[in-house]
């Protein structure tokens, strides 16, 4: 769909044309789903939130003043609703038998639990010892699930620079972990 067609569909949808709105949904649904899925990492939740996004768009479409900004406006709504869902959902417990299956939960020994906790504490300690930029880069990518493009915008750096920072930060973390094992 070219920009002229998209502008016309947005204007028609703002005027109440249901077919035009349906066309917009068909065109933009894959993008919205991808944005939401990247944040939630759960297909069924992403499908629900994608539907919620388009319900919100239907309600608020008449508030969009610049039809040419429809895609960016839609993306902001998708990100906001995905973040809201992620914040409001209950935290998953790693030791939960329902989440991991009873066979997996029964095979863990107390010793294995202690080792896992020590390993996690070791990684957290080593992350804290990294430079601020290295730590923020690793946390954004691995813990917050940000894409390279999102990190590029956040850090105001090209994607290639973000890739290099990730590589360098991983190596520095590996070195810190190695230093900690030699001392311990």
C-alpha cells in the first residue's frame, strides 16, 4: 500500500467508513503483532493485546490530527498497551511446577538450587562491576528484550555500533566471570 492509499483509508476510516478501517487493520496487523510479541514474548497475550490495540484505535481514530502519522501513532499505542500488559501480569516463578512441569521440578535437588542461585548472584555481581555503558547495553538487550533498532534509538548510535558494544560488553562480562572463578 502506498502512502496516498494509506492516507485516503485513514481519512475514510476517520469519517466512519468501516471497510476502510478493516483495510487498515489488515495492512497493519502484522506490524502491531510483531511489536507486541517482541515485548511480551507470549503469542496468546500478543494476540489479545493486538486486538486491544485496534479497539483503542477505532475509539481514538478521530483524535489523530495528521493522517500521515498513522503508522507511528499506531506503533506508540501498541508499545504502550504491551508495556501495560507486561507490567500488570503476574510474575512467573521459575520454580513453579505448573510452568516447568512436575518432572522437571522433582529432578531439582536442593544442591542444584543453591548452585543456580550462586550462579545468578555471580552474574549480577559481575554486571555491577562493568562500566555503565556495558551494563546498560547488556541489560537492554538480554533482560529487557530490546531490539537492536530500539537500542540504536535509545543510545543514539547506529545499529553497527550497538552490535559492537554488545560484543565488547559480552567479552568484558566473560572476563569478569573468569576473574571471579579464579579468585573463588
